[in-house]
C-alpha cells in the first residue's frame, strides 16, 4: 500500500513505515515538535491491493499520518558567479532546512 501526498509544495510517494525527508515543516508559523504526530489531508493518489484511486485534485477522505523525527540542515549548496573582463566573482551558498518524518499509517 502506498500513497502520493503533497507536502511543502512538492509531491512525495510514501509507504507505511518509510522515512521521508521534506522541506522544513511548520504549522501556524511555529516549528513542529519532535515526536509530534501530523496528518496530511492533501493525498493525490492511494494504491491498495492492486486498486488505485486518483483524486481530482485530492482523494476524498484519505489521510496520511506521520511522526516528526527531527529537524536538521541539509548539505551545503554553493553557487559561483563570474563575469569575464569585469573582475566580478561572487560565491553564494546556503543549507536547506529539512524535516525528517516517519510514516505511520495511510487511511
């Protein structure tokens, strides 16, 4: 059994018991606590026992429940700009803030 959910503006394929890393998850402007249970109502597709249900745009009554494991920063991404003949060089870098979730149930 698996489902496709929308979280943080991107789509993720999830299964029960799987661990998922997504962009930092905050509810009502506050960072979620570790161990907190979260439910996703924006379920795009559910596949169970060979039958597949596709929503338009979301599947009615479907819900995916997950538990927040931790918040962390991802790998550093560096970008380098260079303009020849103008003595221009600039390095820009950032580390994305991420949330790790464990999927508990698909219903």
